[in-house]
C-alpha cells in the first residue's frame, strides 16, 4: 500500500541535514556569490555585516544582504531545537506519516521564511508575514515534541 506522498520510509532524520543546507543557503547568497562576495572575509566571517555597513553599494542591496545574513543566523538558531524534536519523535516511535509530514512542512516553512526575510521585507507590510511563517515552523517543532510526550 502506498503511503503519504509515496514515501514508504521515515525520512525525518534526512530532513535534519536538509535543514542545515537550507540554513547555509542565505550565507552562500549573501557572502559567496554575487555582490556580497567582495565584502566577505572567509578568515573572519563574523565581520561581514560590519563590512557591509561600510560598503559603497546601494541601500536596497545592502539591506538585502544583511537580511540574508540574519535569515541564515535564524535558521542556525532554530536548527538544534528542530533536530531535537525529530529525535524525540523518532524515540517516541511516532508514525512515519506524522514524522514525514511535520518534517517536510518544517522545511517548507524555512524556505518560505528565508524568501520572505530576504526579498519580501523590501515591502514593510510583509514583516508580519515573516513572523507568522517563523511561528508556523516553531509550531511544527513544538507539535513534534508534544506528540512525542503523548
């Protein structure tokens, strides 16, 4: 019998490295390709946003690169919590469909969050959308923990 989305295996653990890659993508965009690579110092990467402040580039690009850095930082800040939730769900032997659905939904919220943060924030009316998408992702993580405790 075919399972949800054709996934017959538990892929939740695989979504943890996928979330890690998604967390890296804003840094790749901001500091390794395009306009930001001129200001990124691989020997001292934490000075990137400071160097951007002093950069002689248009304000729109500068803000976009700074938001990309912030989106990446946010992704890494939530990654440990997400990995713990997936581990708790697997330890509690949650159904495969539940683990897969919540894990893939979390990845979807991270993709959407990153897009809204980097490009959507050029329109300040999207600021609440960023918060809603982040909250949805955290809700999914908490849902994994709650189901694991049941």
